[in-house]
């Protein structure tokens, strides 16, 4: 495996609706009375949450959200080496933990019970083995530590130093070695290490590097290691490493930068299957012959990006394509390629062949069903569902399937307006005009796909709001030219794409252009702040979660091990001209333009976007008189991972939108 009613149309009874409205008015009065006389902002602390300016959330709002907040999902961690079942991740209590399934629709056996979430795990592929390695941090710090877990004995063993950032654990085929990256040497560079299962730190240093390197897969004979090096979304490299001698050979050296999405060894170890954009607009699947140094195209006729790839011990190749955000699965054997039919239309995540190569485990989610695990019989094409993730007892038939729409933006391509892809959740009930919530993804090189989102379903079904999720320029999935359109000095062109979306909204009779909110996280949080500085007169409110507020302070303070990676995307703040530009477009220096309410959400331990980004934005906005709600979690990082924190966050968001998008 690689890799509340806004419209005035209450969906509940009129009596219940009136009760919610009365509660909202009551809490507004209570909040006003409780304001601190010196700051003018109410502040209270509840557990690990610091809450400023946020009223008490009415019980009626919490009650209706409860079912949606109890949605679960399943993550694929792989087949156990003895082929007795699947290891997966899910949440039954407060945090995501490791579970084990012996059969389709069987009971989920929980294996870990930590207060902190397990971020990911990898099951040993070795025949007969029942063990895995998993990653866990503390408080969202992302200083992941790797642990070995022997299912036979139930014993856990720490494999790393307990202080650095560690990741990408890759088992050898025989299960006797484990490769991973670690910043243990200097806190910055991602060196490669090899250790034995259960062995304590220190591990053996296999390759000392500069930058972001990571192991991908052991060769079939376990003598070589496929290694990746990431520079930017547009530039990455592949190498073959002999971990015993340190010999490192670059795969497919080219004069121009190439982007590799994924790669895997062929069953005979003579070559690699890789997704590359060399000489092409999109990444295509290719076979690279290591001895000859030559490659041949395998999916050039598919005008979309090839995504994940996995190869069975018998040589069957499984790979996915990203077709306007939706996934398609293909199998390739003996030169014959076939698309797998009758899969649910949605997004395919991780894949893993079992030891016999007869079954392929896959993650699949659709806009109306959470991520679940399936197995595909390679020979017959039969698809078997292994998990049914809960949706809080809600009727999934009532969920909204988004439409894929395209809207014109400010520039042109071949003499015609450039079209921006956007997913559109339209409420099932009522004729509008509906208020609008624009959801902006992060990255910035991410892509909004038709994932399952309980929040989108809540907004559409319970609040009567339309949801628009655009893939503005800079998003991946639309070719390498498109992904570079927001680089460097063109950063705000992506913000202009949001302005064009507002124009499109104003032309849709079923949408209310006077009631529009923007919401986003991480880079999407920056986009919210930037949109609010440019279009406050056209927006009602904004919600920014772990958002960048100033690119110079962000690049200065983000963790050292990722700083150069971000400079490749945003620009180098050490260059005076670029520094001046980044300061000029940063929301902190334009906060006086924000005249509408804002909700800012932050994790104290965020290593990517430090909490100082939120704090300085709060100071700037409050200094100009804007209404700001603020939520800080002391035990979270880049987004909230603990259910209690996340539940409060989404309840407060619902209240915020309820207040500011109502007529």
C-alpha cells in the first residue's frame, strides 16, 4: 500500500425552530452581560479550550448536530501477513485508533486505546506474521513517534527517539526490517533509517540527506529500497538505495524537473511502475526498466492524472486516475488494461494486495457515504464491502449528491474564459434563494473531491444552505500548468477566482448573493482571510481555521523541517523584493478592510501554521473594530483531532453561520 435554518424555513417543527431562535437571542444577551470590561471580549476556558467572544451554544443546536457529529469512517492499514484479515483505523470513542477485521461485515476488534489518536499504521506483509508499526504524537505536535506492536503478545515497543519527527514506515517483504525517515540528526532534514522490529533506538542511519526524503517500498528481494525526494508539487525525484552499502542511484534522470505522484516495484524487481508528468500535462502511468534506463507509457490515452499504484506478488498492477476529482480504478496484467466496473462513484484512497495477490483492499468514499473498506477479487471483479461506517442513524437517502459545475473567471485560455471546476451541494428542500457557504481547500495544491462531508450534508439539509467547493487555480488534478498559476507573485490570482465565483453566485436565481460565507482551513484559512479583505462588501462572514495570516511570519516560524518546502510554493521571504510582496498581500496588513464578522480557530501546538498567526490576526482585526470569535485548543495542532474539541468547534461554527447568514 503506497502512499438551524438560515432561510427562515425550519426543517424541524415551527415550535422547535422558535425555541432555537429564542435561545440564540437569550445567549446573545447573556454574552453581552459577561463581556470583560477591559477587553470588551468575553473569555472563558473549558478544559483545554480557550473561548473568546463565542456565546453559549443552545442545546437545540447541539442536539441536531449530534447525529452528524457521530459519523465514522474507516482507513486502510493493510492485510495482516497471515491473511487473517484487515487492519484499519476508526474512531469508536474520542480518538482514531487501530482496529482489526477478520471478515466482511465482521466485528471490529479495537487494538489500541490511547488518549492521543493513532495517525497511521502499516501491517507487516511477511507471511505468517501478525504485527504492525504505527505513528502517534502528543497534542497534535506532529512529532510522530513510531511504535512496533506485536498482536500475538500485545506488547508495544518504541522504535524512535521520542523527540524528533518520524514517518513513512515501510516494512521489508520478509518482515525483518523497517525503513523510515527521521529528523533526529538536526531537526530539519529527513534522513533515512533502517531498524529491526522491536529494536529500540538508535536505528541504523541508511542515508544522510538534505531536504525531505522518504522510503517508499522494498524491492521483491529486500535488497534495495525505492526512495522519494520531495521539493514541490512540480518537482520530485525517485532513487534506488542499497541500505547496506549506501549506494544511491537516481531513477530516470532528466534535465527538466518532473513530478512523481507514486511508484512501485515490478514483481520481478527489474523495473518500476510510476506516475510521472515528464513531457506531459498530466501524470501518466509508465513502466521504467532499471537496466535499460527506458520507460514506456501505459495510460497516455487517459487525459487525467494517474494516482496511486500497487503491484501484486504475481505482477498485477492496480492504479487509479483522478478524473475531475472522481476516482477510477484500473487493473493491468500481461499488457492488458481494464477499468474496474461497478465501483461506487467517489474517491478511492489506499490500496493493498493480499499476500496471494488474489484480493485488492481499497478505501472508497462517496459524497453520501463515509470512507469504507472493500475488497476486489482480481480474477472475477467481484467487489465485497467490509465495513459500514456509521452516520449517526441518519437516512443516507436524504443526503445531497453534489453537482460538478464550472464557472468563468477573469482570464482566458485559447480565447475563451478560463473555467473553474466547483462542486455544488444544493439543498433538497425549498426553492431558494439559498444562502451560500463557500468551502476553500488547503494545500494550496490540494483538490476538492467528492468526499463524504457530514458538515456539507448538515449545511444543506438542516440549515438550508448551498455549499460551493471550488478548485481555484493552484489546485492539483487539472494539469501541471494549472497547479503553477498561483505561484510567487501570482498568489492573489487564486483569490480573484473567489471573486469570480461571487459573480457566478449573483447570476444564479436559486442562490442569495447577499448571504454568502467563506470557510477554509490551513492555506484555505489564508484564502478566507484574503477573500474577506477583498470582498467584505460581498460577504456576510468568514471562518478561518489554522490559517496563514502573514506569509513572512509564517515562513519564519513554521517548523524548520518544512520551511524550504513552503518557500518553493509561496516564495522566499529572505529575498527583499519577494518579502515586500508577501507583506503587501498578507491579511494582517490588510485587516482594516475586513468589516464583517470573523471566526478564527487554532490549535496551540500547530507545527505548520503556528498559533502566533491566529493571535496577530486577532489583534489586527479587533484593532479595526471587527467582530471576531476565537477558539483555541491547547491539546491540538493543525486541525482538531479529538472528538470533544471537534464537536464544540462545529457546534460553534453552526451557531456563527446561523447568526450571520440569517435574513
